[in-house]
C-alpha cells in the first residue's frame, strides 16, 4: 500500500497501516492490537509488525499507531 501510494503520488515518503484495532475481530493468529505498517521512500520500503496490546482500547491502539507512523516519517525525512 505504501509503495503504491508512493508510485501514484508526488510524495517523497508514504505510510500505510492496516490492523485490528478492536474491540472485536481478533483471533489467536491475529489478535486485537496487531498492526502492520509500511513506509516507502526513494530509498526503499520498510515494514513493521506492531503488537500494541489486547488490553488497550480501540482509540488507544489507533493513537499508538498514528504516533508510531509519525515517528517513522520523521526518521525517514531526517
């Protein structure tokens, strides 16, 4: 998703996330709080698997995902 966004935009860096924020929808293989993140730039693509915790609320998981995405962007752009 991040690479597709990079290739179809004028952006220098893109981020894509997907996951299970809950409160339902989790399973043993894909628990609530599981998030995958991709960061794409001209230097390549980085992927991250995040386990943000089943004990957090949907809003806490979403906020933690945004915080991590913004941090990753800052690291890429220097």
